[in-house]
C-alpha cells in the first residue's frame, strides 16, 4: 500500500534510511561492535549535530533552566541529547529520523496559539504571552515510541491543566483537539497528499487535566531544538509517542472525540487511546520490550509505561474499549 511505504516507523530494518541513527546502530550491532563505533562517530559529526548544538536564539531563553519537579523520577539515566536529538519523528519535515536538517525554513516566532470551541474564554495569543501566564518546571519522563524504542528526557514546560484553566471549558466540553501548524512552504511533506494535514491529536478532558499531561517548551534546560516540536508540544508519558503532538497552534474544546492523524490514516492500527501495554502487540511490533536508544539495552515494557499509579483510574470502566491502540 502506497501510504505504508512512506511511514518511517513501519520500515523494515533492512529498508531504514542511511541517516537513521537508531536503526543504523541496530544494523551495526548485527555486523559487529567495530562498525557500531564507526557509525556513531560519523553521525555525531553530521550537519544534524551542528543544528542541535547551534540552537536558534529564542526569546524565551531567559526562562531556562526551570526548577526541576522532584516528584517525577527515573530509574535509568537521562538519554544524552546527542542521541535523543537525532532520533525524532516529525513527518511534516522528514520521513527519516534525523529531522533537523529539513527544518531550515522553520521559524519559531511569530507563533500564535488559539484556544476555541466549548470554552468561556476563547483566545488567541502570541506564544510569549502564553508563557507569561504559566510557570515553567522541568520534569524527567520516560518516552516510549510505538516502534519499540525508548528514551528518558528532561522536558521543560507547564502542566496542561494550566492551559485548560485559562480556557475555562464549559460543561459540554469533553475532549480537546490539538493541531500542528499548517504551512507547506515551511514543512515540505505537508504537500504529500497521501496524508491529511495538519497533524491532529486528541485527549479527553480528564486526560488533559491529569497531572502527567505536560505542555513542553524546552528540553535539557533550554528552549527545545526545532526537531523536538518547538515552540510548543505535548508530552504524555503513559501513551505511545505519536500522541505527543508537536508544533501546536490550536486547542479546540469539543464534545466530539477527535480523530487523530494516524487514526484517520490507518484506523485499524491506531486508535484514539494509545496507552502503552506490553501485552497488546501492534501488527508490526511486539510491545513486550523496548530498546533504550542510548545503551542499546532491551528492557521489558511496563503497562502505562510505568505510570499506572497516575493514570490507570482514567480507564476504569472502559476495559471493553480499544484503549491500547
Ligand atoms: N507531531 C507532529 N506534528 N508530527 C509528527 O510526525 N510524530 C509523533 C510525535 N508528534 C509527530 C508528532 C511521533 S510518531 C513520536 S514518536 C513523537 O512525536 C516523537 O517525539 P520526539 O521526536 O521528541 O522523540
């Protein structure tokens, strides 16, 4: 199927793009440790690494580093930025994993954020005005992709419930639909008609106001490099990474369950909920274990990515629904 051929995370390892650090490393592992070392060194001296180090000046830079919230701890080391910034998914720009070099036309300012729908306070504001209304903090979260790789990231941002409070949803609001910017002049793959742009994601209001739902502005104690979804993205550590929409420009409160980008494309494989569960395999990937992109270690996957104590209650009574994909 045509669409399938363009979906990076569906590529068999043999078809991985040459710049894909993660898959390259896996191939290298098969070929021997010497080759592995060589590939790693080559990648870090690539243009993508230069983009990472050279982070574009950002008007919010003085807000960093934000104090770390000690409530969210990790049982494994933080993934080095040199790894995590070269293993990204941002389909608007690239179907491979090294996204930075495809983002040369991307500008993080001006950036307008719209809040509309079933709210008492519909509003549109510049991102820096939004930042004045919230308090930044840093959180260490595990990040689990449906492709069965994982990392641990120090995100900076603010709880999504603070944005919900700014909107003041009416009693009819049950869901929040989020949209990425739409500008094919900036994001070349938005011309690819096989996908329905813009990228859309959705949450229930209960999920959005759960303490873990985090709107991210920065990583590693500074404004997020573009490929991480600057200047505003979502992070939901108990769900597969595709729910964590990047480059957000709009939050619409609604009474209808939003249909997400992937769900619209392939509803038989990607649903609305997408909670991490090692016992429910995706058609192409077992979810029983995951590979740490920094160490190459394969570790067992934990239900809700280990965040069950925070979120399991959200899904009580929904057991008969397709809550795992
Ligand atoms: N958001 C947009 N707008 N476009 C995308 O292609 N990819 C998703 C998600 N958010 C994506 C997106 C997927 S598949 C994953 S795994 C995560 O972003 C990757 O986040 P990372 O690059 O910070 O690891």
